[in-house]
């Protein structure tokens, strides 16, 4: 049997050192961030867990540490042809299938740690939509025990104000990133899994769905419709944003998004002060929805492009322009046409959002990626699927909606 090549290469240290020099001023100018060095870093591997706020979080983490870091990354970045090959050569990320139990990713983490490499991942698995640190899977405690290296809890603050997940741009504001706590193996060995996951959740929790900071931009509300699909006045709906305002297409009400993150109604009282409260209302609304009542008429329709993700290779275009209908128990592409394609929820293993608004659908061993217009809302597909799953599993009071 051929001996496995080492995961860690000397070039990774050189490339990451150069990247830090190049990216430091970019991070400072674009994000207004203060990145604190981890001065207690020893020449040993760590497991870095960080909360996820912006598209640049991994770079903030990397600049706090002296040694190279190996990040867990979704299959999407391994399916971009030559660019993926370049990334693997430069930093060799650890691939993981989002929203699934990936034994291969666990084995690769063990391999990297055994070679003395530091591993970093965002245990939320998603950037926050609400401004708060979101759901953290308890399985992260088991992973930490397997790797058995010091756990570094790394906090990123201010990122939701500077770059909300639903936005294309950044606002002028202030951020901070730093190591909040280190938990040594001998310490967490004495903890139960519940105690350890509780410590991790507490150490990574950041709440920015409230007052704090000024974030300047003339496009503060732009593309908030990527995250919002429930109107507090008329229920399931669609929205349209321009500049600092967002309008419900169904009832016509317009709200203003302020520099202090507050939302105010134009000519009426908006029931939520911050988007996090609106997001909570939306989640509660869906959790109170019997999606099985929506099998005759779709809840939403979108015009999308469909690709198949060929893992570790590229993406293959399946349909350039397709009509997508979201029902309470299935998704249908090009309904009523000769090439109609039905995806029953019962045949799917997972549905997830990547980046701002790409939708991944996991069907058996196949992964399909759905993209739409700039305003496409992928979140509603994830939430409706997991609401259906909770009902089917007899967990009608379940709160987890996929993020």
C-alpha cells in the first residue's frame, strides 16, 4: 500500500506568511478591524473555533496566529476547477460536506493534528443572519475530544454591523477579533459533553442584534430580501430593497435601515427595532406553519440556474434558466413542462445556504447548486425543508430550521 503524502507542506507556512502581509492593510481599510495577536501561542497544534460574521473571518483568525492554520471548508470551494487546485496547493483546506455528518472530514482533522497542524472551523457552519452567534452542533465536543489538542475560542465582534450576511458591500464601522479563552485537554477531559459544548457556546456568543456601533453606508438595506421572506403584517411575502430602504411587495409598507442598525417604518410603527427581532419572528412564524397544508399551491416561485457540483472538480450546468416552485413537501423545477423535475423532501439528505444566497440541495450522492437573481432568497428553502423534516419526524415543536 502506498504511503499517504503528508498533509502539511513547508510551502503552507511561507504562503500564509505572505498572505498576512498583503491582507493586513486590506482588512484594516475594508473592515475597520483591530486584530489582536495570540501572544501565548506555543509551538503545538490547536483547534480554533470561531463565530462567523463576515466573508473574511478566516483571514482575521489567521492574522492572530504565528503558525499556519488549516481551515475546514465546504465542498463549494473544491469545485471551482483551476482555482480550487490553486487553493489546495497554497493552503490545503480540509473539505467538509455542509449540513451532513462527514466522517472523512473528521479523519482528515485527526490526520492534520497528528502532523502537528492547527485546525480552524466555525462551528455554526453558517454566517449569522440575525447578528447573534447561531446554533452550534453538540458534535463539536466529540470532535474536540478526538483531536485532543487545546481548544481556542476566537471571538469576532462588529462584523454583523460592518458586513451583514445578506449584504454585498461593507459599511464604515469598527470590528475587533481576539482569542477569548483557551481550554486545555486536561481541563475538558474532566467535563461532560454538555458542559464542554456549553462552555464553547458561551465563549463564542456575540449578540449584535441590539444597540451598539455606527455603520455608515448608502446601501444599508440593500439585499435584505435575501434574508427576509415573512412580513409582520401580511405573512409569507417577497421584498425589494433600494439604498437604505426595504419594501414588502405584498402590502407596500417601506422600512428604513439606520446607521445604528435600527429599523423604522415610514409612516407607520415597525414592530421590530433590529433585524434580529424580525428574524426571530420569521423563525417562529415558520415553526408555527403546517407546511403539509401547502402541497397543492407553492409557497414561492423563483427563476434560477441549476448546476451539479462535481466534488473536487467543477460544476456542470444543468439548466440555464428554470422555474423553481417551493411547496411544503417538495421542490419542482419547470413545473408542467416536458422536462419537469421533482425533488421530494423525503429524498433529500440536506438543504443549505452557501455564502450570501446560493442554495445547495443534497440528493443521494448528488449535490445541486441553485443560484438566482441578486435578490434570490435561498434561506426560505432551507427553513421550509427543515420545518417539513421536523413534522415528519414527529418533532412539531422542534425549533431547528437548518441554521
